[in-house]
C-alpha cells in the first residue's frame, strides 16, 4: 500500500510541475502579446517624424508607409477601387535570396486573376526597397490589379532567435500572421516557391466551402502512404494518414484567433497565441520541418478544424517523381505548382524549372499564348526523360485555360 501511495505522490508532483511549466510559458506568451498591443497603441499616438523608427520594430505597422502610398495611388484614380468582398488577400514571407522567386510568384498571381488582390509581404528589412521598386516598376495597368503592404519580420521577444531559425529562415513567421494582421479576416498564405496556374480567386472561393468548424485549409503532404514522410519517420503527432503540407494555407483568421485548441500539454484548451511557445518547447527536439510540423501537431489534436483540399492545389515533385500519384491533377490539371526543394533553380526537375522560367521571363503586355504558353510547351518537350516531364501536360492543361480567359477579359475591356 505504501508503494502505491509513493507512486501516487510522485505522479501528483510531476503533474504539478508540468502544469507550472505550461502556465509559465503561457504567461511569457501573453506578456509578449500585451507588449505588442501596448507598442501599437503607443505608436498610434506618436508624431509623424517617429514613424520611420516604428516601422522597423512593430508587427503589423512595418510597411505602413507602403499602405499610405497605396492609398495615394487609389486617390489618384489609377488603382482599382476598394471592394473588400471581392479582394483576395495573399501573404508571403521572404528572407535571404528569395526576392526574385517571390516576385515571380506574385507575378503569376497577377497575370491570371480577374479580381483585385491585396499582397502582404513579410521580408527582411534590406529587401524592402527592392520589393517596392520592383512592384512599382510594373506597368501601370498591372499595378491597378493589386495593392501591397511590406512588413518587417517580427517574432515574440521571448525566443525570437529560436523562432527565426526554425526550419528555414523566417518560415515560422506564418504562425504569427493571425496575431499581426489583426484587421484581416481571411488570408491565403503561400511559400515563395509557389506558382499560380489559375486565378487566385478560385482557391479563395474554398472559404465558402468551410463548415462552422473549419478555420484553415491545406493539402495532404502525400497521397501515397508508401512514400509518405510523416507516417514513416515523424517522431510527433501529425494530421491524418500522411500529414499536411503548409506551403499553401488558406485561413479564416477571425475563427483562428477566437478558437480554443485542444492539446496534449494540459487539459485546458488554449488560444492560438497561447499554444505556440509551449508546443515548440515540448517538441523542438522531435520536429524536422519546423512550423509545418507544429501545424500538424495542432490539427492532429483538432482535426475538425481543418478543411483538406486536393493535391492539385499544392502540386509538388513528390506527385510525379516516382510516377503520377495526384488523381485530381490527372483529371483536371495542376492548379498551383509548388517547386519545393529548390527545383526551380537546379536541374533535378526540369519541368518545374521550365514553368518558373516561362513566367519569370514573360514580358507584361505581350500575348500570353505566343510569349508564355508556346515557349513553355517547347521547353517542356525537352523534359520527357523525367517522370515529371512526362506528366508536364498537366502543368499546361489549366494554365492554357487561364491564359485564354485572361486574354478574353482583356479583349472585352479593350
């Protein structure tokens, strides 16, 4: 009996210290959130000559100057009028040598979308001018299709270096977008190595398919469990049978900010800003893919909150490198191309690189059939020695429809 009593007491002590640790992490997270809120409140009371310094420090305020420039552009009558119910809101995070790749992604979004776009660009400070100059150099008619805001990379004060170095530089910034972009209801986050092959508003429309519980949408990490990573190697919980890939992530951020998430750290459900740091501390020695692994853990515990869209919305080399295994793309074509593992910039998957270079080199204003699609089809003909090259007709199937639709729209407006 005494042994049972000792065991019970040890369990109680362990539980006590575990709860103490979790609540200590929560207190730290809430302190950071309060500090962010306080800084923003103080920032709104500062005189205009202090704005430059604030932009480099405050989440959600960095890039305010760009927002003002966007408003000036609207007031001049050359930009599209604001229709909040029509706009798609697109966010990207760029650090290091990702400037050109990010601009090519944004270019693909602008080329095929018919409805206006809002871009939220999170970038290291030394990239801000380059982004601004590049986007401002695009033809005026192209600029009327979008507005953009540039933000500094911002993490909670506590463990900021740890967050920044998680997986890839700055990649975990996406976890904090709901806390920074507090005025934004819904958002499409994409990695820099994404290319849209059809209008952004088409994936944006998936928000209308959410039920009352859904607050985010992503594609599976793998379609074929035999080559899946999570189900074979993961040392942490993950969503579903093969996990999820966060390179294309559609969010209802209002719901995300309001939800209390079940978790395996405490019996108390935690809000988004409360769960991130404790989760990182618990699993940081067991995760390989950084913030994507944390999202897998969260939605493993809260599967009812995730809407899973088909692989054609996030088509990666894994879907064709061993033979085609994305059934939806086989039927309807690729909607969004995801060139992860650097395949746009090496010779491992020349079909992916061909699509990237075709969009990158296309001159705005030229006929897209003759200056984009036809050169791309010629390049893809040289890639048939690879499995993905043999499936490259899937890359152009939807792209051709998008080009025809975009050019028809231009003709009607002309």
